[in-house]
C-alpha cells in the first residue's frame, strides 16, 4: 500500500492508499487527499492538479503527452507532474503550490 505525503500551505497530510490509486479520482469521491488536493478536469487539460514530486519520482512512468503539453519542459525538469495522470504503486511525497499553475498550452475544446 503506497504511503502518500502531501505538503500544502505549510501543512503535511499523510495516509496510505490502495495500489494503483489515482489521487484525483480519490479526491473526487471525497477521500484523502480531499479536501487538500486541488484538482479540476481530471483529464490532463487544466494543470490545476500539478504538484512537485519531492520523493518517489523514480517509480513514476515518464510524463505522458498531456503532461508535456500542459507543464512544458521547464516545469517537468523542476519536478512537476499532473497528479490526475498518475496511478500510484509506490510511496510518494509531493507538494502543491497554493497558486495553480497556468497551463503551458491553452485548453483545447
Ligand atoms: S485535474 Fe486538470 S490537469 Fe489534472
């Protein structure tokens, strides 16, 4: 069971989740990390769910095309990922900025 640590606004939230868990899906049904994880579309289009990965990034798959499009190369290098695009099977520690990131690419219809 992956352990998830979320830093936001000076607070640290921590819990375990089942294998193959998507944190935005969980938040959508009001389970941890709700209400502390900001998210929007759940489809990799808005970048509201973006977080910096502090630990455990080595277990994540490479960014998909939506993450590359919405985050851009610089923010990917800084460790940002779109949490709605990730299914967790390992411990992870992440931080979400108070201000949502502007998507690198405008939302398409
Ligand atoms: S919730 Fe919109 S990009 Fe993740």
